[in-house]
């Protein structure tokens, strides 16, 4: 009600006051109204926001279980643990237990174990609560002000619901990437390496955290801990299985990822490859094109941004790099799905709160475009015919995040270091 009243008053004022004839000033006033609303005491309270996140996690799991039963993704997750115990191939079908295939590394059997041992309703609900709290904690660790954290929480809430609806682990991947950065920044290289290697051994996405090596003040220690944790996570699943079985499953995992990438790149994969790669191939109709040149071009652009050595120590550069990585890992992966965008949207939200204000017209457009299309696109709040017939077939969910990623690179490469202050 507050928003409606405030926006209506702005519109009326715009019609009667020539000073507000500017498009930019109009949206500036709306943005300031939203900012003032977020700054109200109740929205500055971390416990209140955390309570909302936990409540949504519980309700999502509960209603999903009552309406459709336990989600197939959770069945797959749960059986990674049981299959490891039983020496059943982790990447083979098991029709009596679940559909589709597992694509996570053997270490996931240890992560899911405490939840798999509980009754499905309790285990599934607790799984979602832990994922939500994990991401909430990671965001709170960012070197930002209270109200900036709160804006990130609310901007990413819809993407959290979408990820929770599918009981996806991508929420934890987003948290791991963030914590890889914040631990590095706090000179806790052991824990930074822990997050990087755990994310890598579960789903490979975590490997992007190695970019934070350049921000470490103890680079030999950083590398050493990466090696140590790699050994630990490689061996740890053997505690509930056998060395021969786990080694064979790492080989099978590598083979499965190659097959999955090939399948995702094909024209038959409608729900996969919702990425920049998929957007290009689907829009052009050239599914035979190799993704390699595009990926190499993306890596080159990202590498160029790191030539700004004098900026490495600034918070703004580091945060922009974090935002860039969280978009890159989604945009350049053929395994990206609609719910994978919880990773990219968190990156977009962080980018939003560190932008200098007042926002430019371009910033406003990109922020609104990303929230409407990349976040709300796959939800029930977006027109289904438009999404099913136009957005999804051409992977256009990736378009706003692609534009923001390119703008981030432009900011990193061309903005002067003295302007690298967190936006107020």
C-alpha cells in the first residue's frame, strides 16, 4: 500500500510539475522511495529478514511435498548417499528410486547424508532451511552496509523461491562463491580454499573462486590449502564406501559431465543451456556451432579486467569481480537451468547496491530488465505464453545478465580507480 500511494503521488506530481518531466528524475524518485521504505527499522532487522527466508523455505518444502510429493531432485540427492553406501553406480539410472541422473561429485554423499537419514518431509524441509540460511549468512558477510544487505535479500527472494521449489543445490553454490571471496578478503585463506574446493568437487562451478587468488595476501598459503582440501574431499567419500569404488565413480563423473554437456548443447534440450551459449545457438539455429570460441572470448574479456592491478585492493573492484564471476558461471555453462539463476541474480543484486547513485537510465533499465526477465521470468507471476513460446525457447532469460556482465567488465576496465567507492 505504501508503494502504491508513493508511486501514485509521484505520477500525479509528474503531471503537474515541469521539474519532474524528466524520465530519469521520475525513476530517481521511485528508487528513493523504495530505498527509504527498505530503510525502515523492521527491514533493517536481520532477524526479521532471516525469519522471512526460513518461513519461505519451510512453506516451499511443505507445500511441495503435499502437492507433488518429494521432488525428484531430492530423491536423486538422497540416493547419492545410499548408492555410495551400497556401491551402486552414482551415475547410472535407478528407475525404482528416481528419474533422470545424478550429476554431482562423490563428495555430495557426505553433504546430503544427515538429511537422507531423516524422514522425507523433515529431511527435505531441513535441506531447504539450511540452504537458505547458508546463502543468507554469505550475503551478510559481504563488506556492505546493513541496508545494502537488505536490498540484496529482497531482490533475490523470488529466485530463492524458484530454486527452493526445485530443491536445488545452486543456492549453496552461490553462497560458496561469495564466501570464497569474503574469507579471502578477511585473510582466512584456509576457509576460502575450503569453499572453492568443496564447490568444485560437488558441481565444478566453485572453481571460479580461484580468481580470488589474486586478492589473497598469502598466496602460497592459499595454494597450499587448495591442495590440502582437494585431497581431503577426494578421499572423504571413501569413509562410507571403498577406495576402488570412489575412484571409479570420479572417472564415471568425468564421463557423465562430457555426455551431459553434449546433450545440453543439442537442440533437443529445452530446459537446459539457459545461458549465453544457448541464447546464441537457439537464436541463430546453428546448434552445430562449437561453444569453445564463445567461452574463450568470455575468458579473455574476464582476464583483461584483471590487468587493472592497481585496483585489486579496492573493495569496489573486488565486489565487481565477484558479480562478474557469479554471472559468468551461469552464462557460460551449458548446464544452466532457470533455477540456476539464483547465482546470477545474487550477483546482479550485489552490483545494484554498489552502483553510484543516482542510477543512470541504463542502470535502471538493466536492473528492472534483470528482475523482470531473469528472476521472475520462470515464475508464475510472469505471463506463461510469453515465457513458454518466446523466452524459454530462445534462452532469453540470459539476456539481461549478459548485458549486466558486459557493463561490469566495462566498469572494471575503464572506470578510474579514484572513482571506486561503494555507491551511496
